[in-house]
């Protein structure tokens, strides 16, 4: 049992380590699934690369974040819906 300056505490080091490990694992899993889509730098880098691949302006491409067992960016041309979308992968390097 942990002890504080004002009496007994319900926080033991084992509970703190377990809670911290659970927080890190859940946070890492959440970033793996949704991080690149909600991070502004990675999102704008994916938009820029998709726009360059399609070779148009901001209206001609469609960028999607697909969540699954292997999350990734999908880039497709809005004006040619029959064309197969390009898989950009999970990470697109931002140009700071």
C-alpha cells in the first residue's frame, strides 16, 4: 500500500504502472488507426501528394482515410470514377 504525507493512499506503484501501460497502448492504437487523418501536417501532406498524383487542382481529387487492419490513404480522381484509386500508404511525409 502506498503512503502519502497525509495518510494512506489508494495508488500503489503497480496500479500506476498498469494504468500508464494501458494508456500508452490505447493511445498508440488510436494513433495507428486515426492519427494521420487528424494530424494537420500529415493530412495536408497527403492532400498535396494526392493533388500532385492526379495532376489537377483541389477539386479534381478525392482523398479518403480507410480504417481497417491496415489503415491507409486512398487517392482517386473525381472526374474519372472508373479509374482505380492510388494507395498512398499509412505515412505521407510532410514538407515542413
